[in-house]
C-alpha cells in the first residue's frame, strides 16, 4: 500500500490524529493563500467570474 509509508513517518504503528489532519489542512490553506497573494490573478478572476459574456448574434 502506497499510503502506508506516511503513517510510519508520523509514529510507528499509529495513525494520524484529527489534530494532524487539521494542521495539514491549515498549512494547505495558508500555502494556497500565499500563492494567490504572490501571483495575484485578479484580472483573470474578474474576467472569469464577474464580467458577463456578450451574447453572440
């Protein structure tokens, strides 16, 4: 099983606790937020979600 190696890194013969999963999720959100802050794709977000497409005739 490929995922079994991850459990061995945490603690031998012990599964990750809910706190470990929450911490990983929080770090993921922080990393995503930082990436968006660095790239700042506001023009793409504005064009994609907020501008209405003009109907074709």
